[in-house]
C-alpha cells in the first residue's frame, strides 16, 4: 500500500488520517465486535485516543497501521467487556435473548461476520487487514502487535477455522473471505497484498 507522510501534531494531517482511514478501521473493528453501533463507538474512542497521542506520534509504523493498532486494542477490550456482560445477563435471564431474523440478502454476509467473530480477535483482524485492506505481513504485525514471522501462521490458522465454521465444500477452501486483495488496475495484486 502507498505510504503517505503524516506530520505528528499537525491538525491538518490528523484530519487527513481520519478521512483516509476511518472506513477501513471501521471494517476491521466490525470484524472483531458484535454490533455495527458498538464498532462505531470503538472507532470513535480509538480516534479520540489517537488525537490525544498525535503530538507524540513517531513513524516507526505508518500512521494508518498505528491507528489500526489503537482501534484493534479498543475493540478487543470492548469484546472482553461485552462477553462478561453477556454472561451476567444470561445468568439473570436464564435463557438466550430473542434472535431477530436476518434479511435473506444479508445472510451470507452475516454468516461471514459471525464466523469472523468466532475467531480470536487478532486472527479476525489479520484476516480483514489482509483480505479486505491488502496489508502486508509487516503492516499486519504492527497493527495487531505480534512479531512479523507469526503473521503467516496466524492467517493460516484463521483461514482453517473459517473454512471449518463456514463448512466450505472440499476444493473451495482457497478463499473463505469473499473480498480479495485489491488489484492495481492491471489485474495484479497491489503492492503489499501478498498471500499468507
């Protein structure tokens, strides 16, 4: 992915970072948390934290990767708190909350989101960062806070689990995530979108 220089402490550059990355960060966080409104809250909190830290930003990693790392950490914390709340609510109600049926055209997308949510949060984030945003192993490692050498094994484990959850027929397990890496307009993958 093309690297764009951002100046730490620059309000104009932070605005540009927000505009350039909000949609991608929201997609990543949505893969980790259970509800779109919760994902939006997490992304808002992540950008608030980033804004406070912006004057101290150091470009060891590109700014979009830095904001993803903050957002992923916020989402993981949210998911842990949500799991604890759900256990308490379930115990109080002694039953499951009523499930609202999905619209037929959204079933496949909902199944994929559900499958992503069944993954450990960092595996779900790695899948979204690679297959939806085209991040390289190095960028994924920076965003989810793991050594670069472990990214390929995390992606492989996440793909195996997605295949199992989605019950993909034999021979079709090569791409359980429908959104592939971006192409550069000439039918080739964009730079940084290498396979796991």
